[in-house]
C-alpha cells in the first residue's frame, strides 16, 4: 500500500508541542554571544520633512553603545521592486523625508534589550509636517506627491497603452457597474519580524524570519554590495509568514551593516505594534467592475479597472495587479475581457503579498460582478455561474486574461458544493423567513474560483542521500513555516526508497547547505519542491541499480527495488539483493536534481457560505462553509485539510472583520491586536470540506497548490451571503469588511 494519500501525522509536531520551536529571537548560537540589541526610532508622522536629529541625550542613556542616523550610513537607498518608478527608492534610515508612520529614522544599539526603548525615546527628531494622502484614488491625482523628483505618485501602470473602448459594451442587453473596495489587511503572523547578524572576516551570516533563504540572501547581498557567496542566510523556525515574509526587509540589511560597523553581532526583534505598522500589508485595491451580457444569463463582456495602493514605497504590491488582471475572468468563458491597473504610492505602510496575492482580489471582483449581473436579470446566482463557467472539454483553455488554464471541471465543483450545502432547501428556508419577517434572516453566498499556483517559480532543487546506517537526508529549496514539508517530503522519499519516514530528515533554509531554491510562496511547494524530491528519490533508485548490477552480477534491467527491505534485488531470484544502506557504505549514494514544470498550475473550486444576519443589530453569524477545493491528487489529507482550514478562516476574516485603518492624518488606528479584528474560534463554524481531484498535466504527480485556495473561495462567498440575506430589504452591496455597523447602516439606508 502506498503511503501517498494517507493521513500521516506531522513528524514536526512532537518538538513543537514539547520543547517548542526555536525562532530567530530564541537563538543561542555562541557566535551571537555579546550581541548588541537594535531598537529603531520610528516616525510618528505620516508625511514630513526632517529638519534635525539630536542623538546626544540618547547616547548618554544607560547601556547605549551607538545611535546611528541615515547620515551615517553608506548604503544607497533601495528600489524595493525592480519594476517600479526608479525615483521611488527607500532609504534604510530616513534622512530628508518620512513617508509613513513607523518609518525608521534612527537606530539605537544597546547592551541589553530593555534599554533600547527608553533610549529611543530620547532621540529628538524635529519634523515639518507635509500634506498627507491616504486614499489611493486621491493619490492618483498627483496633487500631493510623495516623491517630488518622480513627478507622479504612479509607480507602475498596466494596460494603459490605449484608451478604453467606449463601445465595448454596445451589444449587451444588460450592463452593470460597481465600485468595490478590497481592503488593506495585516498579515499578523504570530512571530513578528526578527533578524540577527554576525561577521567572520568578510563573510556575513544572517538569521532571519523569512519564507525564502536564498531570495533573502540575494537581497541582503545586493543592498550591501556583497558577493552573494559571502553571505549565508539561515532560517530557524518561522512563526507564520502568509506572504509578508517573502524576501528580505531593509531592516535585515541594516542589522548586518550595524554588526559590521560595530564589530559585534546585532539582534533585532520588533514589537507587535511595530509589526502592525511596519511590516508589509496586503490587498488594498480599489476596483471598478463592469459586466455585460444577455438577459438569458450569458455574460459576454467584462471590464476590470484597478487602482492598487502600494503604501509609501513600492514593493511586491507593484506586481499584484498583474496577477489580478491575469485572473480577471475567473472560471468563466467570457468572450470579451478588458482590464487595466494603476499602482500608486500613499502615506501608509507598503503593500506586498498576502495569502493569495492578487488572485483573491480578482476572484472577489468577478464573483461580486456575477452576483450583480444575476440580481439585475432576476436569475439565481448559482445558475448564472453554471451557465458561464468554462466547459471541461475546452481544456487546456486560453483565457482572455492571457493565461492557459491546465485542467478543470468548474461546473462539477459548483454542483458538488451546492448539493452538499442543500442549496434548494436553504432557498426554501430563506423564503419562509422572509415571508415571516424574521429578525434573523438567512443568506446563501456562492463563489466559483480558479487561481494560479507556482506562477513565475516553476523550478526547484532537491537532493536525496542515503547514509550507511540506512537513514536519509533530503535537502530542499522550499522553506516551510507551518506547511509540514518535513512530513510531506519524507513521504515522497519513502514511497520511492522503501525507507520509513522516521529515518528521513528534511533540511532547508540554510544557503550554505542549499545554495539554490525558490522558497515557499504562491502555493508552489508541492508542485515544484515536492515533485523535485520525488524525482530525486527515483533517480537515486536508478543510481543504486547501476551500482548494484556489478555486485549482484545482473543486468540493470533485471533489478528492482524491494520496498519492504529498502534493497535492490534481482527479479525472480529470492535472496539475491543488496540494501541501499550497504551500497551507501561502499560509495556515497546521493542524487541532486532540478524539477522544472515550466508552467504554473490552476487549482479551482467552489464555496457555499450560509449566514444568519440579525437585521436589528447588523451582526453576522457564519453558520456553514461548504468548500470544494480541487488541487489535484492529495499527498497527505491531514496537511491538505489544515491548509484549507487556515485559508477559509482568513477568507471569512477579510469578508467580515479585518481591515487596516488610518485616520486622515495617516495615523494607524489598528496598531495592536486589540484594534485589529482577527477571528477566534467563536466567530467560525466547522468547515465542510468536499473532495474533488482533477490532476494537472504539468507535472507527473498531477499536483497543484492548495495553500491559498481557502482565502480565494471563502471571501466572496461570505460577502455574497450577507448581501443575499438583506437583498429583499433593498440592500444591493456592502463593501468589506461587513462589520455589524456597516451591515446595520446598509439596512437603514435601504429602508429610507
């Protein structure tokens, strides 16, 4: 029986549940002995010129070793995303101007951690306030410029080569348009950002909390002007990332620079409030959807206009509209699709990836558009979707978003979700409640989604080695932070080698050990890193057969693996065999390989959300979520379900609770967990997970990504359900998050 597809308990968990994880701030590496502690002086204003910085009082504070300002640094300001406007660079410490609350202005180094905060408060910085722009639509007007030398707040524009066709919707019987808000979210990982650095001669070692050691190394090396071979990045246990820990932060390079300047190791670990104001955030799109078609439910035209808020300095958020445009048509076979996007800077925290990174934004837009279209023509929203999804016989399907979907059965996924939810029964109950005028009204929301996984990062490296004692070491370029790669990759190797998973050790996140790798992001790991491990294990068996042929005096073609004994045997000759361990004792038995799928994959699914809405208070209660998430064959259902659970929870949270907010002066209003609406178990139902398997032809295992599916399908389904519950009262739209206040206000407005 194959181990693949079985619920293998995570091998990582005993350590996490007993000794506990070792995060960057927990490190006891003796090379960090005597490390100085970094505390950053951060701007209290969203936009201002710096007129003076006085560090004298701080220097006299107990335990202070140094106070460094931007004038002391010899690191050039960095363009944090290569495709952005070249004038929009970020200094490692602000010198002339600050552009968001929390921007680092000075660095205080102390002997003890607790001394830093007191000393930082003594750094006297004089500011001259400047006009603040928070709204990305206002920023696009260029009335208040964050970078006067750029002459614009637009960092990048997509699809603006020509004016939109004024007659685009001319042949449509029905056209509906709506402005949407896909609000700004905080990643809020339980482990905040942290880094430690030390030098040994001209070689730098940096520990960091990150999703990609190799990418982090390359960025730090580039910022410091170092050969990347002289930089080693090591990732200890990482307490959550959700996309916000892709690549390095400028603070990591600053830690390394300070360690070199002081000739001593330096450690940095930010507070929760610093994390909520300084770490990159996600989403933050303003969208306009326009959808057109015929009254029989056929959608023929769709236009999506996006204004992407980038925050103060362009980062990976600059690229997010590309994913949004790419996935604009969703699961639908729409003949005419037009999209354009503009990415602008504002006096807020920078935007980068957050679980789904551009794809949830696309799905939220097209699914809201489908609901609006269905309401306009008076058709059931599930039926409108069924009429317009891509038919299975059309795959591979070239979309009007410019990509080729690999495989899918979108109507089947939708039908499974509807059947599992008891859709017709729910509609009947909803009708009865409306007729009775119940205070608690029922809402049913439906979403159909497709996403892109492994986009732009199709290749991954892996190494598998069998040791003379029969144990195995797997090296991988992926970098887990909760996904369970140690278990999953051991399962893949075990399947090929016949060696138990408790004898297989998976190593990652050390650039000296694994110099090449793509990290973990974009739901890429299994379809790239996992397939690479499987390929390497198979190649190792082939190598073992070649080595065994001479020993066993047999042709390679007559040899086979005996998985029960992890041995190479001669077919049909009992007892004539040699174990992999014995072969390893004679000569190193190791294989390095690279898997390159050359294409992304396109997981898909359908979600149905059932809510109750108290029409007197606006409170929403999620009663059920039914999720069909098809990511091809399932390697380990336990790990797969965990990814789905986490994604669904975050998707519901976006729909109902979470939003990073600023006042008109750019002051953060959600700087702690007391202010930011992260859900607890009390706000979430049990999830009904429905299985469906459609393999991809892109890799031999048929695997697609699952890590972000939940956030993509559940958010529009939940938003739709709330609006559906109130549609008979005249409510047609509520922007996310659908908090009790917003829901109540929508009810009151509709009743006027």
